[in-house]
C-alpha cells in the first residue's frame, strides 16, 4: 500500500504545490485514516527524498570521507573516498526515482534535464554542510542501462604543510624544498590526476605566503581555503537555464589583475584562461600558482600548448611565455592505497627541442637535473 499511497501523495503535491505544510497535509488527506503510523512515517520519508536535498544520497554526501557518489542503476549506488571505490547498500525504488532525483537536482543547479537535453553538468547552489557539489547526469537512451548520476563533493582543502608531512605526502626534504619555492616567489603548477590532492597541496603552500602579501585567487568552485589573512577569492558563475549570465575564469582573471594581487592563483587551469594567466605572470606578478590535470610533469608542456591554442597562442608563443612565467611543476599521485603523495618536482626550461619539464627531485631523491632547481632556491644547497 505504501507505493500506492506514495503515488497519490505525489500527484496531490504536483496539483496543489509543495508549500511548507503541503507535505503533511497531502499525506493526511490521502491516507484517509487507513494507513498505520509506520506506513505514514515511511511515506513521509520517501516523499521527503523527492523534495529535500539529495534524497537517499544525502547521508553519503555528509560523510567526510566521501568525495564522489555515483549512481549507475537503481540498485547500484557507489562511493569513492578515503577507502576507495565501493558499493553501498542504498537503493532506489526504480529507474523513475533515479530520473526524478537527477532532474530535480538539475533544476536546483539552474539546468535543464529532459529528453531534449539528456545530459547535464553543473553546480548545486550553496555550500551546504558537506562542501560544494558538482552534478553530472545522463538520461536514457544515451545511458541505455538507466539514468547515470554523479555527484562530486568538493570539500575545502584545509591541511597545512606540517599536517601533510605527518600524513606522508612528502618527507622532510620535500617540505624544505616546498618552503623554499614559496620563499623564492617561484611561479608553480601543481599537477596530477583527479583526486590526487592537487588542491590540498596548493592550499597548504598558499598558507606559507607571508601575511604582508595579498593573494587573489580565481576558482571554478570555492575549494581553496588557506590559512592566510590576505586571501581574496573570486568564483566563476555558470550560465542560467536561459544560457545567460555566465562569468568565466577568463573574465575573473582580468578582474583579479585590477585588485592589486601580490600573488595570482587560479584554482584549476582548464581552458583558454591560461593565456591571461601566462600574460599576468609575465608582467611582474611573481609567485603565482595553479593546478593542472596531467599524468606527469613531462606532459605539462603539451597540455599547456593545447589549452593555449584555444586562446589563439601559437606553439612558439606558448613556449616563450611558459618558460618566462612558470618555473616549477609539483606532481601529485594517488596511490592504490588511496594515499596522496608528492612524487616529483620538475623545473621548467626551454631547450633545443622546445619547452621541457625536467624532473629535479623524485621520491625524496635529487636527480641529475637537481642543480637546475636548487640554483633557483634560497639556501638550495641545504635542502
């Protein structure tokens, strides 16, 4: 009877609206005195899942150890996080329930999700108790086995350098090199794959910037939260459901340059905004930083070439600007045991074969290119 009662309540709410007291009134009206207390409570719980938060996924999103919640079928809900990818015991009643949740979340994100627009990518409004959430969903028939829903939780990165060292992200030598990079005001990129700890390391390093320096940070999501008194954040805005009102990272970078930054930071370099970043770092804004998706430091030049090409820069122009602007690449790796480690530090140089990122430090050991990096650092010989 619960399924039948649930459907009747859903139809009544769709007809009369879902005001502050509408839910209880609809359940009371449709139950007609026949349903017991347990059935009414179960109906209230299921209906709340239809209208409040992320429904049955809410407890998963509230878990501080969860970074991703993935729904691939009504009976297949997975999470990723500190314990790796694993299946949960949470299920949906049917495919329609998954689809309704995906469409409601898309609407909350100011997006459209239906047969005419069967996929969506957006941000859920507000930060909530569990961080900012990025939404992605695909409907059938593009997802033939059922609606696919992905929720990525972007929790603020709050660890400082000492805490990361204690967690084994790097050793004493790595910590000394990182401190020297900040002290020398070297512009750097933190690279790695998804979930490798790029933003966590960047936030910790920004916490080392002297309090007398002003940091202006441009982000797609408010993820960086360094312990610094002069940290100013600008957050991009996606277009609304009519496709208007978008403010891109590229737009915000131009605004950031007018805000007297001592250090300019971009949360993630992912498009043509790299052109503005390189231009800014070549006009006296030393010590800038950002993150970049890359499999290794050696692939960074090619990644930057591809992104800058979107902004109209030629290969030679990119090489010239990168070589003059970015000095160091810090590469993070997520291990099979879900640990995050700083595995390589590379120095960016332009040679006969073009732009190169030469590994100078790897797993705590200086390589043959170590002197190139140590020469840039104050007291580098002691690192």
